[in-house]
C-alpha cells in the first residue's frame, strides 16, 4: 500500500522531544509502542516505563536507536515497515499506549496508519497523535519536508473515529509557530530547510513551551489528539 513505509526526512531534536513528552506524559501507561521512533529522541524519555517497543522503518535510524538503547531491558527497538504490522515483534492488541509523534503527515494514507494503530492497541488502549496543524500554512516548504498535509481538528477527529477511536482529548500547542510559519512560508517563501537549521533552532522550544504555558491560545501550529480504542 503506498505511503505506509514512512520515512521522516528530518529528525526532531531533544528540545522538541522534551516539550512533547511534557504534553503526553499524563496519558502514558502500561505497554507502550512508538511508531516512527527515528533515532530515539523521544524514546530516551520513555526509559522509565514498563515496556517500550520502538518501531522504525528506516534501517539507519533503527541502527542508531539500537546503539543508544541496546542496554535497556525495557526498550525493544524493531525495524519494520508499518504496513507489515501487526507481526510477531509488534503483535496485535499488545499495547496499552501507542505514540505517533510527527508521523501521520508523512503518509499518503493516514486512515490506514490509524487503523494499524487500532490493531496494535488492546481494548480501551489509547493512541496519542501529534501532527502539524493549521492547513492554511501548508506550502512548498511542507512538501519539501515530506508532509502530505497539515491537519485541522475536525479532519483528524473524523479520521480517528473512522479508524475505531473515541477522541478523549485535544490540545493545540506552539502558538508562536503560527506567526513563525507564516513568516517563513508566506512572507519569505522558503522552499527548503536543512537539518542543521532545525538543530540550531531546537533550543527555542524551551521558550515556546514557556510562552504556551503563560499565554494559552486556542490555536497553534501543532495539534495533539488522544483517542481511546473502542
């Protein structure tokens, strides 16, 4: 099926991972599966949990994760295509929590990806999905990054419900990203961005986190949605 062997073109940094972890931490429980784990930026923050299966389709990033977490008795790094799940290493109905952080936007068939998540979760398990928001910001830069789309709340909620989830929580974050995104995409008309640029700007996530806490906004450049498998 096209679009299911997802490969993130860029790696997010530790600053972004720490902010996302602070948002998703209240929902984490039991056996956790992380789809699109990359080199383990977020996985590293999950080492204290009962059991973590980190699934990555790209062999080089999987190898990097193995080098980081090979010593961890509770982290299992699996190299597998997402359209080959469930499988013996990533079993059906085996997980209490499923993470898909910056994952769905790379797929040409995001409903299929959510159906895979539903298959992997036990009954009443929760999927935690983080995606870029604000479809009006979608521009050539997003295409260059490999994004098929940006999401609004209604579209993602409908998608999750079609895949068998009851949406239990929704949260926008990264309010400053709306202005930054408009400047970069619309005013400056940037069409490419380098990994080095992302790495240099990663420390700014601590500032964005503080802004979001002090000045909560009903919208943002990123969207967190939690769904319970029914």
